[in-house]
């Protein structure tokens, strides 16, 4: 990975500009814009299909190494009040999560280059400490010498009296029945320490370092970075221009007042009934109005030191959600300089594209999607690219999961990109990963290189492909079948809604549209209600509740619980900070996938894939058009590039109790799954033996068809592996034929059949 990059947007229209940020170890590199059609290098398939595009940016560029700096913190533009203080006090409610990891800045104006300034720290022994330095080599570090306990709230404060040289540092645990690991003090009095010392130096506040919260600023030769990054929550930080007493600082937790206030930040300020209006904005409630900006998106809408658990939604009790959770490995914007810009030609065909950047044998593909101009479709079919799901899995580290081999039924296959990510945490995490302090990752951004969203990449999660390259199987099939289609992204759908889909007769999903926002669901359901014809080409779709930041469309948020997940939100923290709505899965919001596409997530097994058999209901004459050219007793899809079959990885099932329309027909159902395939967590009431694929009839994929109002219809494949079977035998196979029969009929204006039936899904085994 000696060369890599990213764009300033994933979706771009003709005549718009797209920016490319590149980092290269080589002094020179070349760029070529390419059209991506098939990204699977499996020799059993049609092979990689990448075609050059004539572009004015196809040339040689000067290479330069661009660094990524991890860690979330708060920065401030106005520094004069922090530089002019003599005596001062610093205080905050803190909830450290990794105090054992060594030095971490809490409230700092400290220059490590000059050893000057002041700051409230966690020191190398995990204790609270105040540092001051005069810039002449003289430093005083006054510590409580009592290690902080992880995941416990503390009143943390310090003061410096310039007239007497007296320093005071105080740490006191604040334990309630609901705000942390413990419900009773259990010897917490031993953690309550007050240390005093008289020193002879004065801090040099007018140094090169700005005042920041949750880390320390370090100037480098060419730029700057933050070091000694803090893990944990901070609530109600304050600064005074005097040495306050302990009693005064205790009162200032809730009521900072008077002319001694330098700043009194309220992290709950900005909460509205619809979440945070500006996620990055941090407000000072003092008279100086020293507002700040949160960098790299620390988690907001976090329970504070005073959370009582009586209210689970931060918008209903903002005063109990005055905490921000910082992480030393947060990263949502690499902030690289732009290397080149390309104005997309007005006549460029909608599709999947990339900037192929290369230097010698080193190469990368920086992927982006070209949609048609707004309101000007170029085809009757829209392929909805699931970029929200790409972001959810962006740069995931599944190879590091100890249970991966059990989940996959085999040893994970590790790619070069996986090994590189294992050594380079700065490329950011996926929403399946944990931060260094064990908390879950709730933000993902496209403003960074995403190494597993590239042609040729083979995901370690599946027997072959997953997400992006699995969706190129469908792009390739549509191209080979000479079916005109426009590419749009689900991110476009989020911001433009039904209006975007209203221009199309048919909308097709990718293989795994797992992450969906409310506006996306509304758009799909409105499309169906108004006669749109919908083809759901995968499984585990419409599952996790997500949203995008309206001020930064590259940023996506998710909160997890109650489903199959890599982590669980802490109590009181399941609501999305951007919108205030409940996160987790749509099923628990009354919007189960069965309402959208007739089937919903039931089982997973990252092993071999199986096949479908037609059901008795499929033989009704009104459905003969779906199976034209296919024998009645054929196994459907007992072949394919994803696990060797069309039914695999993740499976969906028909369920009228969850919203499958009663007139929906199961036209085929899979069989023959192994015991590596097991029900998903939300399907279980009790975990008991006998739930695997060899014994449990609910472990299957139900292929479904049904009519919708105003001449519309839905066709669902219910399997992620399905699209991997389309190209088998030079695209001449029963999965390809069945899919083409459905799509070409859906494209016609003639009405589609409404099937009356009485049979329940449970009769299909």
C-alpha cells in the first residue's frame, strides 16, 4: 500500500468536480480514470473488467507522503484568554476508560517541544496531575499519586496561585447507582485524594501550543499533530483566571459564575428535539464565548456523570447527556491536500468508476460513482449502490476477531490490505470494530482511503466476495445483458428521497443493503406504493438504522444493539446523535424488512453456499413467465462464485407476522445448509441445541414475488450469494435466466399478476 487515496465525495454528477487526495511513497505516480464493470479475479468467473476512460487528468503527478493523525479532541480559535492567565483553575467531570495507558491530556495548553504551558493530565502512572513549565527547562508535575479506576466518574480539578506558587490537585470519585461500573463506593474514599505543593516557577502560557481538550498539541516540522490522546468521557469542563477553592470548583460544576470565568463549556448545548444541529460545535456558556470545534468526531449524546437512567433519549433530558466520549483512535477525516480535480464530462455514462493511481508495481483504485444529472435519468432502471453498507464495513478488521474461524467455519483468508490495516490503525475503523478502550465505533466516513472498497479485493468474511466486488457481479451482468441502467447511491436516496426514484420504472438493490436510513426506507416504500417495481437482489437488507450528517454527507452514524452486532451501545446511548432517533435495527422500530421486500434476515453462515428449489406455489400459471426456459425440477443456483451456490452467507425468510404481504408467493426456497448456518440473535428467545441449518427448517432463503399498488411489484432473492451465480456458464444458467425474465417483465408497461393464495411460509421446508 505504497500509494493510496480517496475522494471528497462518493457520488458525483456529470459536469460536477470531484477531488482526489493521494499519498504516494514514490516521487512520481500516474493516474488513469477507469470504468469498473467486474472486480472479481476468481479464475472461475469472467475475470476483472476494467476499462480506460479518456480524461484530462490521465497523466503523471508529483508524489508526496500524506500522514493521517488519529484521535478526537476539541480545538479553539480564540486563544488570548488562555495565554493571559496568571493564576488559574482547571476542572472537569471525567470518566477515563484507559488510565493505565499512560500520559493523556485532559485540559491542556502544553508545548512538549518547549516544555512550557500548563495542563490537567493523566500521568504515566494513571493518576491525575497538573503540569506547568516555564519554557526554560523548568517543569513541575504535581500528581495525586493515586491511580484512577477505569469507567468511573471523577471530579477532577487543579489550581495554581501565581502569588504564592501553591498548586492543588483534587480527584474525587462520583459514584451513583446508574452512572458507571459500580453502584456503591466500595472503598472509593481511597481514590479521593487532594495534593498540594508550593512551586517556584510560573507557567509560560504564551507558547506555541493552543489550548485543547482531550489531547496535547505538538508542532512538527511541516504541520502539527496531537499526542497523549485521551480515552474516555469529559463533562462540564471549566477554567477560571483565579485559584479557586475546592468548594468553589464544586459549585462551578453546575453554576459557574462571576468575572473569574475564563470558559464554562456545556457539551449538552446544541441538543435539539432532533439531535445535535451542529455535531462538531462546542459551546462556551461563559461571557467570553470561547466556542470550540470537535475534531475527528468523538461520540456525542453520551450519558453524563449525573445520568439517572430514568430517560434513555438524550433529547428528552439533555442536562444528563453533557458528556463527550473521546477516543485516541477516532478518525473521520484524513485531511489530505488535494492532488488533482476532475470535472466529470457531461456525456459520461452513469456507472462505477475509479482513479487508477500507480507507481511501478504499486497501485490503488480510488472508487467513486457517477449518477445521472438530478432529474434527468438516462434509463428506466436504477441500481441503488449500498454505500452506507460500504461505510459500515470500511477497513474492518475481522481477521483480528478471535472467534472469526468459528463464525466462518474455516480460517479467514487475509489479504495484503488486511495485513496493512492491522499495522496501520490510522486508516480508521469500521462500525464492526472497537476503539482501543473497548467502546464501539459509531461513526464511519468516506474521507479516508477505504482499502476494502476496491476492485480485486477478496473479503476475509466470505468464501469469496463481500460488499463492493459482490455488487460488481450485478453490474457486470446488467452490462452483459445489455440492459440500460443508471447508478445512484443510497446516500443520494437519503438526501433526495422518493423524487430520485420516481423517474424510474425499476429499482434494483445491491447484494447487501444492510444499513438504511429512515428517508431511504420512505423512498423505497413510496416508490412501491406509486407503481415502482423493486428487485431486492440480496439479503440482510434494511436492517440497521443509520443516518448521514446533513452538514457533512460523507459521515454516517449507527448505534448498535438487539441484533447481530460487533458491539452493543451502553445503556442510555442507543439514540443517534445527529437526529435523536432510536438506533439499533429497524425491526425494533416497527419497520421490519418484510414490510419492504417480503423477506427479512433470519440466518447467517460464512461457509459454503447452497441452492433453491421451486415451491408448489410457484407452479401457478400466472407465474410461468418467471420460470420461462427453466425446467420444473431444476435446482436453482447449485453453482456460483460465492461459496459455490446462489443461496448463502446470509439468508432472509418470509414472515407474515413481521409484515410479509399475505398475497406474497414463495416461488423458491433454499435447502441443504450446514450447521455453520445459524439463526441471528434477534430471532432467538432461548439459545438451545438444534438450531443449525441441518436441523432447523427456518434456516433458509425464501425467494419471493408479489404485486404492489398501481401496477408495481417486488421480487426478492433473500441471499447475499445470489448475484455470484449470474455469470456462471457464460451467463447462460437458470439464475441468470430467472433474473432476466423478472427484470425484462418489470420493464414492460403491461400489468403484473396479483396472486391469490392461502398458504403460509411455514409449509415450505
